[in-house]
C-alpha cells in the first residue's frame, strides 16, 4: 500500500535530494530551535523536529556547512508530520547560497 500524501510530496520535488545530516537552526513566528536534516536539495529539505510548525509557516533557517560556511535564508513549511518533522522549501535562495549548497551536496 502506498501513502498518497507521500507520493504527492515526492512528485512535487523538483530537485534531487541528497543525504546531508547537519543541525539546522530555525526561527519562526511561533517556534525557534535546532533540528537535524534528513535530506536536502537546492530546493529545500526535511528536518526532524518535535516543534509544531504548521504548513505555510515561514522560517529563517541557518544551515552550517564545511569550512565555516553557512547558508542563511527564508523557508516555508510545505508539509508537516507533527511530532516528527517538516518539509520546507527555500524562499529567495541567492545565487551564492545555491552554489554553496550545490558544492556541499553529494551528487545524486
């Protein structure tokens, strides 16, 4: 049996996902914290968190990378698995931030 919600989420992804497990710092209207990524692409990522972040929530995220570099940008919660995590889509990712992510991510 296939979960229809999961199928729809996979189909919406425009970018291939890579495994990159790092701590992500997020700041939103109703929640602030640290979460770990599960998978990530230049389009967005899934983060494991117990924080309640409803779909449509806007976040400021900071993703630390190697060599002291980091990506800081806005993101929108696209789907939520309450108590487990959320999928977010980057909003306004700069060319520089995109290049940093592309260089950091294993090729899929």
